[in-house]
């Protein structure tokens, strides 16, 4: 049973009991319906209280049933709400902690609702590209009014229960120290004999001149929704609560819900939702694997990356020491951290008290001995194996036993780095993305000897510092940068063949990327890629690269930091301006290598860049570098600006159809630089089987 039934005096108590958030899955719905019917048939019962066990009233639909027939099996959520709403005895929802989605819709089906402060009230379906599908858009405006309800439905943002006290949503919000169940039972006893039973559906939405408000809302939401259809559909369904009778509004809501559920945007958002949860699961590392305590941290290197990493620890309340070799570099790094926090305070996103608290957790040092007692140390020095070797040999010498030694390397062999120590089991890769205090992705690189407890600790730490941790095996570039190499390779080849940086960037940004490859390179620093290409030219001379990017770097055009890269920049202005000098250089290089430039359309640009990602991703998946295709998607959604509404490169390839992707790759393989287009065997296999990467 996933709903418990007890009777206290004249009140039946139905307790939703489906951890962790009492999701309204089929078993819970069935048990709740049976409990309500049992209460109705018991003459001694005068009223019914519906409560949530543990840490929630209900978080809504059970995510384990998403995309499964169970969600539509009777009793559905609609059926459960109808049973509650039509009960002959008053029903009271007793709300605490979490009341979201279907949980709030269930509460709205009750005759009365009581709560304690701090409960998070929300209809967050829009975040999955959906709208509330069990009466939320019709009932919430009837208790909160049109404007407040519309804001909640369109944003999906939780509102604390105490802020909704005094609205018709709650009949009573008890004081904070109240024991909820006895208070709810007392309330139920008080209203047991009240008739007729109040129903939310019977209330009217009264909003003078609602047509003007709704039109204003449509215009505002349309401008903000971007490629996502759900926010505007939310406006239309909430509008139905004013313009249609309740049952018609309910029918309209259901139609729009089913429509949205089939849109590629909603499918992409739901894929991302599940992908984020799957990323934390490693088959051979059970959820009960012991983790090491992280009470103190250290970072080696006070540059942009090191400072950002340190901020993550401080933001999570973990004291952190930053080690540098020179006082000047240390002072500069600490000053940058202070400036970053001050900017956040100025924007009103951080209080002065928290600013001082976080700065107080960050200290600097020039001595390795001062960080010896840290539980974890993250190396964030220059991306060169010789430099990494020096650092890790020293860390192995000074760090206490049991300390985790982490490298922020973005491309280098972690197993080689681990070999510089006598404790390879304690070495792991923690690849943060710049700016490290902002970007959500943390690529967790598992070496061949990394301990399972170290990996489990890294995954737990990623959650604590509010990152999406994705596990990668060891290879050059790991998941993200290995794929990025093929993406950039195609971008540079496109320049040789006839495109210009601004056209490539515009095409991929129109597709939905946050930033095109050339603006991104200018932001990151073109010298970084140049250094890696020079290393790879020695290690893998058989791989062909365009020389265009090297010609750019030879001119010292390293990007925004030098005021010139693929684009020109003006002092104090980050806007990228097309560079006549660079475009002339690109066209001259095409002539020098004997390539006749041609017109390249946007569709080809997008295909070549995105399919290059998917093809390399398939190789990574086949080699076991990534555990699952959705992990690759999470890397690109959270670390590389891949458009969320496309679901990630592997999901997008599934959407297009792998046979179509394979046909395009074979077409490009027959052209110039065809060696860059060898189809991944896994892509060929899945296409032949009619399967996708994600199942």
C-alpha cells in the first residue's frame, strides 16, 4: 500500500506514503481512492484529512511513470481528484513542505486546505514543456485570482505557503510550531457538519476587463518564451478559467496538455529532466557506497578557473585555501573573487552578510604545507603535463592520507597524472567549466584506479556545490572537449570552403546554441585551442586540421582578452564585430591551398557541426567513455550551450532519425576532408536496427 488509512475519533486520515515526495503513481492513486471510499462507507467517520508522509504533502506525478501506460491507467489523477471532490464527507488537505504539480491539483480538489508555513506551493509543469493537466489551470485561478494564478502557472516558480495565507487557497495557515496532523483533525471536526460542501470548481473567476489583461499576458509571454510553446499554452488554458464553464475549461486543458506532450520541445525537456537524474547513477557504484567527508578544501592556482572553483566551495559553506607560487598572482586572484562577489551583491543577488561570510571562508597561501590537512585539493594550473606532474608529485608528498587529489584538466590523461602519485586510488578528474562559479556542468573523470568511494564522494560533492556531475572515462578531451574538437574541426573546414565566421555563428545560434563556435573561441581564448592543436600535431600527425585558426593565432589574435580574435572588439565592449582583416585572411588562405570557395547554406553548417558532435558521441558511447547517451546530452546542455529545446546532440540525432544522420555523414564523407567523417560503428548499428542512441 502507498496510502495509509487510520481513524482518529470521527476523522479518517489518509496518508500518502510513496517516498521520497509521495509521487502520485498508480499504486498511490489506487490506495488513496480505496481509502476515501472506505471512509465514506464508515458511519463513524464525519470528515477526511489527506496528509503526506515524511518530507512532502505530494510532489505531484510519480516521475517513474512518465512516458508509461501506468500514468493513464485507472484510477488516473483526474479520477482520484473526482473521487475526492465528490466525497459526501468533507475532505481536508493538510499541507507541509512540498505541494506541487499533481499534489497541488489534488489539494484543490479537496473541500478545504490547511497548511503550515514553509510549504512550497507550485505548478511546475511548464518546466517540462507541459501545463498542469489535472485541473490546475482551472481551479487555481478560482482561489488565487487570475493574475496570481497565471504568474504561478507560466513561471512554475514555488511560492511559500505563508505568502498565500489570506487567499482562498488556504482556509487556515497555522503558526510555524504547529503539529500539523492534530491541527488538521481539529479543523476537520470543526467543519464536519457544514453543508453544502464548498468546491473550488463552483467558484467564479472575477477579473474586470480580463480581455485586456490576457492580451497583455500573451504579448509578454510570447516575447519571453523563445522556442518553447508551453508558456503561451499556459496563458490560453488559464484564460479558459474565465471564458469557459468549468467542465469545458477542464476539457480544453486536457486537449492542450496532450498536444504539448507530443511536441519535440516537451520531449526534449523531459529527456533532460531524466538525464540529469540518471547522470548521478553509476552501475558499479551502489547508492550506499560510503563517501569521504569534505570539511575543508584547497585549490592549486588562483587564476580565473582556480578562483571560480574556490567560490563553489565557499558558496556551499566549505572553507577553502587557494595556493599560488607568487604573492602577486595570489593577491590578484583573491581580488577577482572579491570583485565577483561584490558584483553579485550590487545586483541584489547576495546579501552583505553572506558576502562577508563567503569571503571569510576563502584564504590564500604560498606554502603547500598550509593545505596539507584539506580533505580535497583541486589542481587548476596550466594545461601542460609537465606542470601537472610537478604539482601532483608535491601534493602526494604533503597531503594527508585519505585526501582526494583532483585535477581540473580538460584534455590530459588522468591515469598518467595519477601515476605521479603513490595513491592513484585517490586521484580523480573534476573538470569545471568557465566561469566555474556559474557553469552548471562538472565532468567527473574516473581513472582506471580511482576508488569507488572517491567517485561516490565526487558525485555527492557535485550535488552539494549545485553542479550537474557527469562521469567520464579517460581519453583525450574526455566527453565534452573530445566532441568539441570535431565540431571545431568542421567549423574551420567550413571557413576554407566558403563560409565566414559571422555566417557560421549566425546559423548555429539560430539553431539555438547560446554562442557560435567563433564567438565561443574568442571568449575562451584562441591560444588555448592552438596549444592543444600543436600537442596533437605531435601525438597524432595523421589527423588533418585546417590551418586557418593557426594563422589567426600567429597574428596574436587570441580573442576578447587581446581585443582581437575571429572578430574585432572595442574597449569596454564585448560585442563581436566582423573583421575585414580576418575575412581577407580566410579568403586568401583558401586561394593559397587551391580551394575554390562556394556558397554554403545554413542547413549545411548546422548539419556538419551538430552531426560531427553526434558521430563522435557515438564513438565515446561505444568505447564506454560515457555510460549512457543521455550523459553526453547533459554535458552539452549544461556545459556547451547546446539548445535545451533540442535535448542535446544525441537526443537531437534520435529526433532526426539515425538513418537520416548516417546518410548525411556518408554524403560528407565523400567530399573534401572525408576522413573526418568516418561513421561510428554504433551509429551504423543503431540506424540498421531502427533504434536511437537513447533506447
